[in-house]
C-alpha cells in the first residue's frame, strides 16, 4: 500500500542516518576504548619495568650497606679468613636469597663484560639464568626452591632466574681484592609479583570483574605470576605454564615488545610483554602485565545494547507519526490501486466517485483513468481477434519452415561427411602411390646388396667364418629393410582384397603399425612400450585399421613434442558377463593433453590445433571405426597426456551408414 511505501521512504533516511551514526559511534568507541586500553597496559608495563629496576637498585643498596657496615670492614681487616663464611651468614639479615663473597682469584668465573666492569670498580645488577649446580654454589637451598613442575606437561624445570648484583672491593693499593655477590631468586617469588601488581594496579582502576596480573618468565615458562589457574573463580597460580606461541615468536624470537590482546593460560587478556635480557644482551625471559579482556568488552556491549534500544524507540515513534499522517491522504490512491489490481485480474471495475471536490487533482485523475480503461477495453477486444488470426498463420508457416529446416540440416550433414571421406581418400591415394614408389626403389638396391653378399660368401668359402658376425649383421639389416618396405607396400595398397573386411588377428596388425611408426620416429627421442594381450580375432579392413593405428600413434608422438614414452596395449573387449565380444587397442601418450573445451570437437572435420595439421585424421579414423560397428573414445588430463581407446567388434556391421544415407538422398 502507498501509505506503507511512504512510511518506508520517510523512515529510510532516518534509519540510514541512525545506522551511520551507530557505525561511527561504534567505530570511534572501539578505536578509542581499545587504543586507551593498549595505552594503559603499555603504561602498566612501564610501571612494572621501573618497579623491577627499583627492586634491583634496592637489592644493590642492601649489598652496599653490607660492605660498608662495621662488622664487614672489621672482619675483612682482622679476620679475613672467616670473611667468606661470615658473609654467607648475612643472607637473612638483608632480605636476599643469597649473599656470597668471591676472592679476586675467582674473577675468571665471570663473563668478560662482568670482569671488565669489576676491574673498573663499577657495581652491576642484571638478570641471569643458572643451572641447579650453579645455584647450589650460591646457596644450597636455592635448587629446591627453584624447581617448578610444568603444568599439562611431564617434567620439572630446575633452572633458576635470578636478579644478581656484583660489587667490587679494592685494597689500599687499588687492587681488586673481593667481589660481593648477592641477589634474589625469581622462581616462585609470589610476594615479588604481588608487590609489583599492587603498585601497577591500584584499587578501582580496572573494570568491575577484571583482575590485574604480573608475570616473570624464564624463557617461555611462567616462574612467578599471579595469573590464576581459573580466571572465573580466581584461584591458584599458573606457575609452570608456557606463553602462547604468538607472543613467544614476537618477544623471545624477534625481541619485540608485545602490546595487544593475548591468550594467557585460560582466557584472553589485554597484555603487554617485554623481553628480559642478561648482561650479554641475550633474551632469557619476559616481564608481563595485563588484565582480563571480557569485563571491558561486557561494558562496551552493554552500552551498545542501550544505544540500540534508544534508536529502536525513536524509529517506532517516527513511524507511528508518519503512518497516522499519511492514512487519510492516501485513501483515494489506495482505491485507484485496488481498481488497477482488479483490472489486472480481468475484472471490469471503475474508480467512480471518491468523495472529493470536483476540482481535486485526484478526482480529475480518477475520471481520466476511467475513460482510459473504457478505451483500453475496446482495443483489447480488437487485439484479441487479430491475435487469433495471426496465431493460425504463424502456426502454419512455422510447421512448414521446421520441416524444411530439418531436411536441409540432414542433407548438409551428409554432404559434409561425404566431402570429408573424399578428401581423405584422395590424400591416402597420393600417399599410397608415393610409398609404393619409395618401397620399389628401396627393394632394388636391397636385392643387389643381398646378391653381392651371397656371392662374397660363396667366393670366400671356409674363410667366411672370420667375418661371420659381420655377414649375419648385413643379412639382419637386409631383412629389416624388407620388413619395412613390405609394411609400406601393405599400408599404401588400396582397392581389391586389401579393402575387404576380413578376419584378422589384431596383434600382428598393431606390430606392423609400430614398425611404421618406429621407422618414422628414428630421429626423435620417442620410446614405444607395447603390451599385446588380445586373443580375440576381429573382422576389419586391414588397410583402413592400419591407417587408424598409425594416425593415432603419430598424433601421440606429436603431442609429446617428439620426445617421451608412447604406450600401446591390446586386450579383449568383454561384456558385462565377462564374455569376449571383440578386442580393443589402447594408445596413451604423456604429452600436453587435450583441453576440456576441445574434447568434444576433436572428431569434427578440419578441426586441428597444429599449424601443419589438416584436421581430417581423427574424423576419418572415427568414420572408419564406426563403419564396422566399433567406436573410439578418448580421455585426457591437461598437461598429463591423452588416452585413445579403439573398440573393435568381433563381427563387423554390414554396410556403411553414410553410404546408405547418401543413397536414400539420391
């Protein structure tokens, strides 16, 4: 109805505008919210980083306080032999996990960079991973405290991630005398990560239901974390779990900072990672801060739903106002629409009076429309009469034209087939004369050679044994020449007995065709594999079948660009009951194959894709095979080769279909 269309037309701009505003609002909100979240977590990571630096500075200050204490100085001056044991006893007093002192003679146990800084009198604090035996040299309790069972895996991590400080001590002569070594074990150091978390995530700084987390990694393993094992129930700690593969590749492999969403053990977190490096600049772990992503998304979705309800309410209110305003305005138009619909259904209806003033535009339009309907009714009646007469005339003419067209198509088809056969016959006749002459010219010098060889054998007598191998080779080559010329003569003969359909063993015919093809492809890199297993005799025209076999084999050679393997097989043609009803020849090449769009056209006369081809070979071959009741099929895969299969019935069909059709035309 028009009123509904008007409602749609007026509501569409409002809807489009509101949708555009929603899209822009969502885009801006998402971008702002997400960028703000990434900025916050980046800032959180910076705070955690500085917190770690402060802890390391505090660790170094404790060691310096130890070295500056009266007891240390007194013991070093008065009881130097007891200094090493005394320093170890101070570990608990300075809130460190290990404190040892090394004599200057053990300087070689440290790295080159450590040695240089120590010799220069500089304190240093750095992260380091140590094996269990190395931890034991610092504090016998550390190996047990450093062990971390791998969750969801079989194994225990025995390495330890430590924060280590080295302070050099020189004697009065300015020579390095002692090295104070102390630090903290970061494995299972839950109080440390909790302390950093409390600094990074103060109360009421995260969305409701979210949690802030901090983690220290040794390589990709969480060695100290407050990430829970169950993010919903917030219980346990995910110590002994691994970081996701994406973060591993970015931070540990490429040395980048990761600030994005990441899957942290069992849930998605807005996360930030940075690599932890040792004194040599090698990445040995990571520092992580992040908080749950879902509470932030939940707040965002709640805002979107509230916005959506407001928009729907506005649309409903505007729709009601438009509908009520348009209802009275479009009643006359709706009446016109009802009349038009009735006329379309074949009913004789008119608009008539619409209870409007005489000068109203819609009233005038209704009268004009009624007048037009009256005129249209009269013209429709006249058109119906003329249409019936025209249909009768068209029906008669169409029937006659259809019969003539069908007859003409049959004649053209038969003439084309006849022309193809005539062209092929002329070509084969010329080839026959040429090959017969060549075979005759070859036989004459071959006979002379054979006669002279036999004369040499007679003259030499017993001396022939000295050249027996050479003479046998000459005789073998003369027999080979005779076989080739005999095949050429048989291939070239037409008419007489050669053109009759006779019983033939298939395998000798295939061998004869292979002899011709091998002779023609001597200079080519073509290898022919033959498997002749057919036992059933077939009724064929020897000359024509030889022509078909040679044509298909040479096509396969050309398809392989004169290089490759040509496979020729014969076997019995069996019916559904396993009974032999004939034989079949399979010729397969490994060439370029036949495109799918050409597979239906290759047997059409004059269709060829070779510049030097005539397009008659396959057409003539199909005509020969179908003339005796057989068939040729082809399968091909692009760039892999083509396979032609010739099915020859045991008993050839009597007569040629083309000859009978041509005789019926004449």
